[in-house]
C-alpha cells in the first residue's frame, strides 16, 4: 500500500533543469567552449561535481583542469545558477504541483524530497511549498548520488516507511534508476524518450495528479 511519495526537485516541482543548463553553458562559454544541448539531459539528477565532469567531457576538456581548479569551476557555476533562481516565487512552481501536494496530503500520504541539489531547500521556501514536506534529505549526507539508490532509501528510512510502500517521482534517467534500485515504484515526468527506463511517464504533474486520483479511487 502506498504510504509516501518522494519527489525530486529540479525538472519535477520546478523547471530549473533549464537554469542548471544555462549556468553550465555560461561557464563553458567563458572557458571557450560551445556546450552541446545533450548535456541538459545528461546532467539531470547528477551532483554538481559529477555534472562538471560530464560538461568537461562533452567539450573534450576533461584533462584540462586539476581537481582544485574543478572545485572553483563548480563554485562559479553555482554562483551563476543561484543568480538565476534568486527571484523565484510560488509562480515558478510547475503547473499542478501545489494541487498534487494538496491531494497527497488530503489522502494521508507522507511527502519527502530527495533532490541532489544543495539549493533545493532555498527553492522549497521561495516557492512556498516547504510546509508540505515531512522530510527533506540533505544531499550532503549521501555518499553515492543518483543512479545509486541511496538518496531514495534515506528518504524512506527517515519517513520510517518501507521502500515498497513509496512512489518516487523523477525527470532524470539516473533518478528513475535510483528509485527502481531502491525497490520503489517510479513515475517519470517529462520526455518519455529520455526516460526510456521508466514504464510510467507523464508529460507533466497534471498527469501525475490524475494517476493519484485513480489510485485513491481503487
Ligand atoms: C539536480 C539537478 C542537477 C544538478 C544537481 C546538483 O539533481 O538535476 O542538474 O547538478 O541537482 O545541484 P546543485 O544545485 O547542488 O548544484
Ligand atoms: Mg530532476
């Protein structure tokens, strides 16, 4: 029986995958590169430093920087990213997000956040949805990022709910894998071609809302 829903943030509750890509693109341009568009999907769900490796590899610059230089580059990207989300408000929530969170609460489900982003606590407050979340996993305490199951397992542990009683919602290929390896049901949001490892994919959260309406009727 489903007792909890564990959300990803970027690309699910808000369309910040775009802002992440723009920030990486700005950094790449300053380093003299043109970032291929595929990077946008490749870094979905991937931690900041691991994303930097993907970015550098995509422009054949993976040997150019030392580890300490890479820390600086990741920090610069984060400054650009923060700049782009600093004026976020409830208006920036994905369509249907608040209605979905309300529906889950009304039906007695627990709600958790399992985002790899160190900026997602800021977004929860800025978009005024923090009150819906029973727990928020701190990505800093997770050793292995998505696609490892650790962050979703941590959410279930903190909620004290068995993984098989949880649904995870993701926009990332790596995120879907993480949910599946945690032994949970995975719902994908976004491009079904990107989410080829997920059997239930919706275009948006309104689709997810209808899924839960049906589930609660059963
Ligand atoms: C999310 C995004 C990734 C991003 C990661 C880390 O998972 O989908 O694109 O790299 O968070 O975000 P941060 O805000 O900590 O750099
Ligand atoms: Mg995401």
